[in-house]
C-alpha cells in the first residue's frame, strides 16, 4: 500500500535540517525556533508533519510507531539523498530522530532534542509530579473550555504570554489531529527491537538536549541517562519549564539551538 506524501514547510537554503514534532501537534509547534536557526545560517529548515498530524494524511493500518519510523526514514532519504543533514526532534520527535540516526549514522551532522521521549512506554518513564508554578485565574476564566483544556493540562506557567504562544503554535495542531491515527499509534506505541541509542552506541557530532525541570510528560532523569551516548553533548535542564520547553523559555532555548546549529554546520 502506498505511503502518504509528507506535508513539508521549507525555509531558507543550505543543507537540510529536518525538524520533527511530537504526538498530537504538528510542525507549527517548532516554528518559534526558526529565527534562531535562520540566524545560525547554512541550513534549509524542513519542517515535517508526521502522518495523521497537520497536513500529512494518516498511515494505513497498522499505523504504529515502527511504521511511523519507517515512513520518516524514507522521507529523510528523499530530502537528503546521500548527503549530510541535521535533525531536531521534540517529544516523540526526539525518539524518532534518534531512530533515523541509528539508520543513517554517517550522514547526520548534528542532533538536537527538546524534551525528547526516551522510552515510549509511559510506565517506564521517570517523571516528576505535576505542578503549576504560576496561574492567571482571570485568563483561565475567559478561555473557551475546549481550548483551555490542553493548555491547562500541559502548561506549568499559565499566564497570558504563554497562552498566546500556545494558541498560535500548539492549538492549531491539536485541533487538526486525526484521532483514528492517534488511536492506531497508541495501540502500537513501541519500536521493534532495541531502542536506537542501544544500536548506534555513540554519536560524536554536535548534540543538544533540552529538558524542563517541571516536565511531567517525559521528565528529565531519563534524558540525563542519554548523555553517555553523546560525547559532544550540550545538556540543559531549565527551571519554570514544562514539556513545551521552547515555548516556556523561548529566548534561552533559541540561543542554545542557534549555537548547536552553528556547530553542526561545521560538520558538513
């Protein structure tokens, strides 16, 4: 059965830097990083909508995580061919880009992960208790309940500026989700075989991992354990930061992403 064609948003010119979002959203979640990546120079930023999210049709059955990984690897192959490229993944995208790395280690010039999934099995994740550090009650009272629900469930800083970023970059993808595709993915939410880092061992090119100290979705402790696989790793844990780290701390994460992208460009 034919695979769905990817919806891609391409910006700039240079070597491909493929950006992969997580579950339940689409490429728009990662657009706040584009100014930092543009400033780094040297990269064509290729934002991918995963199947069932944003503008990419869902995968045919079974449509689980192994099939999603195969699809993404094929898309990256079409984008980059045999040339070098870089990868940036958020949440589930952080797991998927490590899977692409395991399959194409010689081609990857740099790897960045923001609040990455380490183990897809939620039962095996080490996550902190849910906390909300700041809340604007007047704001929450004026929001539509359906719009507010994912924001309240996700954000640890629930103020108007954070809401405005969520409304622009997260909510459109939430509303565009193919629920049947999500159900199929959740029913088969495990990769075949060992996790990717157990297969590639070490990756000795520029790597960035950003975690949120208050991220109760994927946590931060599991991400620390990834450090042994990345000899050239910059690792940051940010306070007042939940799962959408680059929205909660846009300036700090943007600066780290720019530095990483500049370093990765030297590996081309």
